[in-house]
């Protein structure tokens, strides 16, 4: 699949718009994690309380992905995305102007979930423009909008040192408004948009066992990524004693690996098959996070977490090469459901890390438990693969020869 073939199909302006949209929304979504050490210090929070303020946006953003995915199918991803961007302004105003207690910070975190739901707008916006053989790369490019998590970890602690953590929320309003304008100008709905379904019909996907397997797998790849992306600043600061800004720099380095390798995962899945690639990836995630869970010296744990985040990025890209093959006509709601469960996986990871830190004094146990889950996913994939190959993987492969894609129109 030469890259020049990819550039001849689809709608590049929508692809760019979706990438920028998801980048800014991802940055806003994990902002509480990037500022967590500042908020915890000022409000004198325990480890569990700090984990909660970091995890709440992940939970609400995950739960919102299901209805937002359905709305994207019914009303179009572009319109749904514009409304979502306006709603994202609410928690930024709240964090800037009224967050002065643990309860008010929790309220801001709940509303930050609107940013986390942006993924279920960006993927359908792009996916419907591209044929099956280009799904991995197209969705991987959009998914590389996880760059926003690295930007938050890199920039937010530095800004908080200069202007205070509340004003960081206020400054974040500017890129949201800019992205709203750019999305209106660049994005275009695909003519392949499906006929809208009733909510009850859309949610029938929950009766499919494959949907729940994808949920579990994405809870490991994306849940692991977003959980660590939100928590690594705190991890490096508390476990290894780094300054708040240096902890943000180290976290951004690790998060960047997951971002850069997400489109690579989609591209490799297009070439060698997503299921085969995922088996390798889950094994790598298990081994690498187990090594990090032993809490080796800082240079070693940094390398291990960098590689683990890279593997999670590969897995995120590979999974969203597979999912559109299985749920082509329900890609909006499928993205919403799977994305929701992935985010919920991140919520539980953050809460588990904080709880076990309070109980044991370190984050190692939480990382080791996550490693076991990744290794269990390898076994599950090997058991599922023959049935998937017979029922829908092979037909999807054969359909590539006859597939078409709408070329874009201005």
C-alpha cells in the first residue's frame, strides 16, 4: 500500500481538521493531571484525593463518548464537534475563575469530560472518507492528536510556575476558540454518512461479544496510555523526587512515544494485519510495564515507560484498523463505546495507582497489576483469532479489492 495511494483518496482538509481538533481536546482532557501536583500542594490533598481529581475527567469523558458517538452518527460529526467545543469552554472558565476547593476542582474535572468525548467526533469524521485498506493510517493520524497530552505535560507545569495553575485554565480557552474556527473552515462531512438510527438500534452493538472484547483490549492500550499520560507528572514527582517542571518534561517525553507510534501502528496493521500485530504489542506492554513496576533507577524506568507508551500507541493505532472492519456501518457508536471503555480503563488505572500508593508507599504494585492484564490479553487474542478469521477478518480482506472511497470536493 504505497503512501501515494493514500494521498489520492479521502479528504485531506478534514483529516487535518480532525487531527487538530483531537489534539486540543486531548490537551484539555488531561490538563488536571498536568496541574495535579500544583493543585494537590495548594489544597493539601492526599494521594487518593489527587488521583481522584486526575481520574474524574477520564471517567466522565469516557462515559460521554457513547452518546456523543451516537449523536455524531445522527447529526454529523462536524456539527456534533462544534457543540462539544463550546461545552469545553465551561470547565476552563470554572477552573480559571471559581476553583478554590477540593469540591470545586472535582466539579471542574467532571466538566472536563466534554473534552475527552472529542475522540468520538474526530474518528467518524475521517473514517467515512477512507476505504478499508487506508483505515489504519487515516485513523492513526487522527489518533496522533494524543500529542495534546504531551503538550499539556510539557507546557502546563511551566505556565503554572509563572502565572499560577488557575490562569492555565484561562489560557487554554484560546486554542479551543482557534480550533473551533479552523474546524468550521476545514472539515467536511463525508457523503458516506449512514442513515441515522434510533438510539435503541445504535446500542444493539452492545449485544455483540466482539464489541466487548474490543472494549477490554482498548482499556489496556488506550486506558494505559491516557492513565499514565495523566499520572506520570505525579509519578515522577512523588516516586523519584523530581521538580514539578522536570517531572512534566519527563512525562511529556514518555507520552510523546505513544503519540508518535499511533499512526505507525495503524500503518503496520494495514500491512500485516491488526490482530497479529496486537498479539505482539500486548506482550511487549506486559513485559515493559512489569519492568517499570519494579521501580528501577530513574534512567531505566524512563526508558521502560517510554517504550511501554510507544507500544500502547502502536496498539491504539492497530485496534482502530480492526474495529472499522468489524463495525463499518456503526463506526460512530462503535468508536463511542470502545473509546468509553478505553477511557474507563484509564480511570481505574489512575485510581489504582493512587490507592496502592497510599497503602504500600509506592506505585510499583499498580504497574505490576497492569502488566498482568496486558499479558492476559495476549492469551485472549490467540483464542479469538480463528473465529474472527472465519467470520469477518477474511471477508474484509477480500473486500479491499472492490472497495471505493469518495474523493474530496471543495
